[in-house]
C-alpha cells in the first residue's frame, strides 16, 4: 500500500479545496460498518450533493439492520464505479479495513482523503485529517461548518447517529464537551436524539439475545479480563451473522472487568473485539495482532484455530492489565 509517508494532518481548508475541485466523489466506509462510518459518509454525501457534487457511497459489507433507518443507507454499493475523480475514506485506520474496495490501481489514480479518529491511523491519504475525537462524524461536522454548508436534517441525522453510536449514547470515556456541543448543533439542525437512540440501541433481535445467552453462559474471568467465545456452532444455531454485534460493549458493563473480549470463530480466522476501562489501552494489543482501534475499543482478525489464538491474545491482555495496574501503583 502506498502513501503512508507523511504522518501529518492537513488543514480542513485544504480538504475543502480538494472537495470543491471534484465532480464525482467516492465515499468509502469500513467493513463491518457501524453508525459512525456510515453516518459520516451519509452526512458528507448529503452536504456534497447540496454543492452539486456527484457522490457514490461504497462499503464492502451490507448495512446492518439497526442502521437501515438512515435515509440513503440503501445507497451503499459493494464497489466503486472507477469514474470517480476523488476518494474519501471515512472512519478507517488503514486500508485493510475497507476490504475488497481497496485496489492499488484505483487508489493510485485519484487523490485520496482520509478523515478518521482512530489513534492507530496510518495516514494513508494524500490528504489526511486524523484527530482522536469521540467520532469521525464530529470531524465531518467541523468540516461542513468551516465550509459554511447550511445544516439540514438529512445531514444532521446521520452525523448525530455517528456520535451516538461511537459514544454508546454519550457514555464512553471518549465523550467530551465537544461531542455534546456537536450534538446540540445537530439537534438544532433537525436530528432527533431519542429517535436515533431508539433505532440503534433498542431493536435487538431474538437471534441476538439467544446468541448472547449462549456466549454469556460460558463467560470466563481471570486477571481482570472477562471473555466469551462465539463458536461456529453457536452462530449456526441462530442463523444471523450479525448477532454478536454489541456483545463486547455489553461485557464491558461488568464491574470487575478491566478488559472485555469477544472471540468469534470464522473460517480459518478468529475475529476479536476488545473493550477496556480507562487506563488500559487495548488498541496496542489489537495493533500487535494486525488490527487497530481506540484505547478503549479496538479489534483484530487473527488467522488460526480458536484455542491457540485465544490463548495468545489473552496472554497479551493479561500483560496490559498487569502493566496498567503497576502504573496505577
Ligand atoms: Mn468511529
């Protein structure tokens, strides 16, 4: 992959100048999409269309059920069209995270803008704006305000969705006064906090509850780490590949957990979701195993058989918990 050299941020004005010059823009969201990557893309798309810039949305994976209430969410294609003159990648720390949408040819052919809030971001863009804010949607909002694009409901709703989902309803340690200020601005522009919260948090399926039940019944806890496994057999029983979404967040509500981990067994690989209490950084563990994320929420996908992968990752997690405890004294 190219362009990982200049680890420096561009100013929003430079990004705006680049967008203004474009006529067809491809907006890309990361695999296993969440409210922030989809909401940031949809909010930016609505704004660009107001400036008569043609936009195409792409994501290698389907939009999850709880985010299909977002107007325009049916417009995500599984690939680009290749006649775009600009690519914007949203909420994505490195290009592995866009899956099949990455190709060296298409990314070499046009300028690439990288807007993201992950601390593990590798600055893959020609233009980069990476800041450790609570959500990428906050950065998109700042961009639109600086650009002077009037906010409207179709811009505000997806952006507020991004902030609400990434902050778990303004509850994560990443939530700041800026997040709340952004939320006020977006509500004043027509976004509904209660409607979005209801849609993204209170629509769990029976398959989800059953899968969580199976996994939670076998939860294990040692050395400050709470973990569960989702085996292929469990997934087959509920027949919904998305049913484990949200489980890692739920595990982190356990009082004694310094780290919570979900190990999901797929074909030949194990997908790992990590959450941690403030002061314990799981993004470095995820990075070491080829993934990335935030200090308190990260993930990775590791090749190999479940039992072996689990013991390797657990060893690393025990280690970060021990180190954090020593630092706390
Ligand atoms: Mn995000």
